[in-house]
């Protein structure tokens, strides 16, 4: 009787075991929205005339929205607002507005212009915000006094767009992503438990990898011979744009004076690495980092 019972119900037992195994395999991804490394999309895109790539959770299961769709949609909206080369973008419209007449601007555009103006004030003209432009960001008013006063935000538009895209991903519940827009990175969460996202830094002359950075919930901008690490990509993008144009012996003095919380790695002309003290904690030194 017992032998007959086991033999007759063997297909049912097999089915139950299979269902249990599938449920166990799917549980990590269902529980926290971020499963094993295999659950990440590798994506490639283009915005602001530069490459966009990285990895991101397959999707946010709560909202049934693909993070790749979120990324592309958000970056498209940033291009329409910030890219001066795009006809009828927000910036292009400002550059065509009537001379000596106030122009009302959207709140987000006022915000990014205020940020650009702040960087311009400390960069001795390296980070360009033109004379002849008047900005009242609180009241969202913009005007220009001459036709040559043209706004171009290429020194921070990619970093700013990275921050806004990561913010949107977080709002959708995405817990893991590495986003790179033209060398402006943000490492959101972790790719796997107890691991960190890895970003290679190349010597601009030899293209050899001179350092690998390990990051979690940090921004990093790599621009020519500098890598800048901070809390947000808007700042790292702008700071990298400034210091990569400074003489090597002025880079760390500039950071010490204006951005003591920012870490930076500098590749000198002879290939020597110089860095702030805080960079060491981000360097990959072995395979288990």
C-alpha cells in the first residue's frame, strides 16, 4: 500500500518540489526589488551628444515600470531643457529672448542657472556664466543686456541630469544602478550584497587603467586627467570642469579652499597619481573589494 502511494503520487511531489525551487529563486528579487547580479540590465543610450551607459535593476516590480524607460525619459527631458544645441530647448529659448526684457523661466531651469552662476563666481571665468545676464532665481526672472550674452551649461548639464535621473529612479523604488552620462557617474545601492560598484580611471595619454574606484551611493566625474568623488554629480561635474583646467599645483589648493568635502585623483603629465587623503578609501586594492 505504501509503495503504491509513493508511486502513484510521484508526479505531484515532483511538481511541488519544482514550484518550491522556483519560488526560492525568485524570492530575493521579489523581496527587495534587487535580485542577484544577473537581474541587471546593461544599457546603452545617447544624450547631450555623449554616451550613456551602465547597469540597472531589471525593473521596479511595485510600479511595473522599467528603469531603462525611466532613465531614457528623464534624460530626454533634461536635454530638452538644458542642451543649447537643441532647437527650442529651454536654454536655446533664453539665448533668443528679447534684449533688456524679463523672461519668466520654469523653476527647475532657474535652479540650474543659479547653480551655474555660483560655480562661475569661484572659477575665475573657467566655468562660464556670461556678463550681460541678469538672473533672479527666486522670482524666476531672466534677462540679458546684449546679444552676445549666451548661456551654455555643458560644464554641468550631464552631472545635473545624472542627479535628477537617480532621484527619479529612487522615487520608483529602484535600489541598484550604475549610471554614466559622458563620464559623470552615480553608483546607486550595490550590485550584489556586500559589494560595491567599480569604476576604472584611465590615463588620458596611454589609456591604461591607473586606478579602480569602489563606490556606493556616490557620484564620480572623470574628466581628462582628474577623477572627482562627491555626494552628487552636479558638483563633481562642475568641480572636475574647473580643476582639469588648473595647473597641477593649484588643484588641491582650490579644493581645500572651496570644496574640502570633495575628493579628487589627479593624473599628472608624467603619469604620477596625486590625490586627496579621502581617495584611499575608494581604491580597489584586491579582488574582494
